[in-house]
C-alpha cells in the first residue's frame, strides 16, 4: 500500500511531530546559563523566554479554533512544521541581526512557538481520527514520543556540546531545524481522516455549557504546569542549585525526567485495557507531589535529582490521560475540543515555569523555593481527578 493510503505513515509522521515539539520545548532551556553568560541576560528575561514560548502557543491554540477546520488539517500541520524549522534555525541567526541579541531570541521563540502551538492542537486529533483500536493506549503511546524526543534532544545536545563545545550551539540549532523541515514534507503526503463529521460537531457554546468540560480544562492546566515547571528548570536547577556540571545536570535532570515520563506513557499504553485510567492518574498525582517536595527540600543533591526524575514518571499520564477522558465524555467536540484542551495545557506550561522563575527571583534566585511553590499544581490535579471519580466521569 502506498503512503497516501497507509495510516501507519500518518502515525509515524505524528510521532515525529511530537519529537519536533520536544525539540522546541527542550533545546532552549539547555542554553539558559549560556544565554546568561554570552548575552548578559537576567533570570527574569530568561523566564520570559519560557513564558513567551508557551504564551504564543496558547494564543495559537485559541486562534486555531477559528481556522483549522476552514483551511484543513494538512495545510495547518505542514505550516506548523515550517514555522518550527524557521524558529529553530533563527535561534542561532536572529540574535546576530539585532543590536540587542535578546530581541533576536524573542523573534526565534515567536516563530517556533507558532509551530509548537499548531502541532499540539493538530497531532492528537489526527491520531484520534485514525482507524485504530484502543484509543487511550494509542494516545498515551503517541505522547511518549514527546518524551523520547526530549531524551533525544538532551542526549544529542549533551554529546554535541561535549565533543565540540557549548560555543557551537548555533550549529546544533540548525541541525535540529532539519527535523521539522523533513516532517513537513512527510505530512504533505500521508492520509488524514476527519475526527468528527462537520454536521455532528458540538458547538463552542454547547461545549462551554457542559460542566465536565471545565473540569478537563483545570486538569489540562495542572498537567502542563506539573510537567513543565520541573522540565524547564531542571537543567538550571541542577547546575546552579545543586552545583553539578552542565553535562551531569542535563542528563540527570531533564534527561532522566524525560526517560521516566516516556516509560510511564508506554507502560500505560500496554496496560490501558486492564486498568482504570483515572485511578492511575490519582496515584500519579500523589507521586508527583512527593517528587516536587523531595526535589525542593532534600539537603542531598542526589535525592533532589531523584525528585526531578520521579516527577517525570509521575506526570507521564497527566496530559494524554486527560485528553482521553475528555474525548470519551465529549465525543463530538472535534478539533475545537482539542484546541481548547491544548490551550488549557499551554496555560499550564506557561504558568508552571513562570511561577518557579518568579518565586525563585523573589527569594534571591533560589530555585529550590521556586520548585517548592510549584507543588500546588499536582495537588490541584489530585483534587480534580478525585472529583471526577466521585462524579462518575466516564474513563476510557
């Protein structure tokens, strides 16, 4: 069967889409200390790079409701990858074009954030629409590729920096830009199925009047915040807060975090037909609370790094699990449902790291205190999931 009629190619392109998303969200944080040193950028400005990335993705999520169904999934997903490629390429180029290098960094972030926002909105419904069984397991497996992409970026970047030096990071940005460029071509060829027929889609007003919809919005905010508050700051936390080298910090912090998050998603994909999703998420919430407190309050660097890693294991199911439950309870939501959930998730992705950065700055750049404040997100996740179980929301 050729590529245009084989949905296995659609799945492969979607997996690569989440690898692109991982490059967008994880490459720049590895350079926070480098940006501080080379461009004399303050912690507050670096925090804003994170805020801008997820803030723009948030805006794209919102606007996607208005244009995705009109222009079609194919044009949207190809454009998403092209924006991502331009932004990653520009990360090394744009700072040289401005008197203030920080303006160039912001422009690059603006470009790849547009791509990241569209990828987040589009890839999950593309996979949900594929004619496959075990939707919850497939969704969890799909999202594991974000984790493997994160590991790929962190490990590949660490090896590159070790062999050539951190000063050659601009060349690496160009290399990473090749991934979305090639996947844009791939997505232009694969088959795409509609998620919900046009005349069956739930309207936005009907969705907003559905009480359980707002619960899923809260869960997505908590999912994004719980994940990114640790992921975005793990490298800098290990380097400056725990005093380990950049190589050890990148591998033991965000690297191990991503490995365990991916394993959690693959594990649930394998057992999804036997175990209740919401109870699995409830237990994961408890583990997430413990991991944040361990990272923040342990006096031993090894235990703090263990807390960072365990956080990855605990948050793995949050995002894909919430998408699966929402799809089950709002089956006619279509692309608008996924856009709103992505919007909520990106609110969390912005709020989590921003809270850590702001609290840390307020306490003399103490990242431990910033991470301690972020435990509020898994606590709210626990509360929201418990409420869902009590009110008998439909699990997959």
